[in-house]
C-alpha cells in the first residue's frame, strides 16, 4: 500500500512538473517551436532550402523546429511584430524593430556584410543611376533592408532622383519584372542575385551598390527558455562548421555563422532608414 501511494504521489508530481514547464514556455517537447523565415524566394524554394536545415538544427539541439511559412514579406512582418514566431530569420531592420516591440534577440548571423544592389537588364540604355530618374523600379518589399531601404535611401539622399517604386512578393519576383522589361531596374542584394539561375543572372547588370551593414540574423523570442536558446545557437554554429552542410547553408544564404547580439544592429538607428520604413498593418 505504501509503495502504491508513493508511486501515485510521484506520478502526480511528474505530471505537475510537466504542466508547469509547458505553462512557462508554452511548448511541449512534442509540439516544438515555430520558425518564421522572411520570404526572399517563393514558398516552394523556402521549404526546400529551410526544411532540411531546420530539421538538422532541431536534431542537434534536441528539440523540434517547425517552419511556419509566410506568403509575402508583408505577412511575415505582421506575424513577426505580433510575436507569432518563436524563432525567425529576418532582415536586420526587421530584427531591430522586433527587438524593440517584442523582445526578439539575435542568436547568430552571417559574418559577411550586407549591401544592396541596383540591377538593370543587360541590354537596357541605363548606364548611370541618374538615368533612372522618373523610371519604375522594382523592390521585393518596402522594408527589405539591402534590397529596398538602403537602395531607396541612397537614391533619395545621395543621387537625389525621383522614381516610382513597384513592390513585388519576393526577391525572385522583383528580379523577374526587370528581366521581363516591366520595370527599369530592381533593388536586390548580392546573395539573392547570386542564387538566380545562370541564364537569368547573365541577363542582368549591376548598376549600383549601396553602403554595407550587418547581415540577416536568426532571432529568438524572449518567451523561449534560455536553455533552449543556447542549444539552438550552438547547433547553428556546429552546422556552420560542418563542411557537409556548406552547400545547403549557402542557399539561405549563410557563409560562416558567428554569435550575434542586438548591439550588432543598433547602428541601423543612425542610418535614417525610418523615413522609408512602412509599418505593417493587420
């Protein structure tokens, strides 16, 4: 009887501990954690690129990471500002705003800097930035940092030209509009330009490069326990150091991952990007 009572009490204590653990984190071991990814590419490409990587990160961290797709960059920004994701891959300015509004903090980032590029069709008559005055220019979204905010800020403050922006659903769609001669130019970044197929890339010409800043981070919401954060951070760093994963990481694109903190991104507050940032609305 005593043995049965002790086993019963032990069972109750274990159940209570599990309940409290889930209540504090909002997650169970089986449920896993949600991951949002800014949709620089099509949803199919995002799934192909990210699903196997997140599976491996989760395996090494001992948790389950669930990719939560976003149809557009705008919908991703809304979800990020509403703290819908436990983890997310965001552009630097999105990450800084998410830190201020929801307490997201960077875990890792690429060691290479980020800059924007302005590309035109290789056969276009545009030879210098001033030639684009009054033209329609494609951007993946208003708040894409390198591809949109930095490019638009430079066109305004450095080159002082007016233009008509046309926002696409992704980097891929923005490049396609210039390839199809629907727009005079496209704002992008070197990484996504490099991931175009060889034929499309050869049909584009880089007209201008912006100033450099820090690259996209992988961030975590403040509600995720510190122990889980550290496991995920260490898993990312381990994968980055594993040559077997170089090719897959390059498609994100990640070159060499390093630890990151929000201090890496505070320099963005001094770049006057708020003039061009458009807050997402539900």
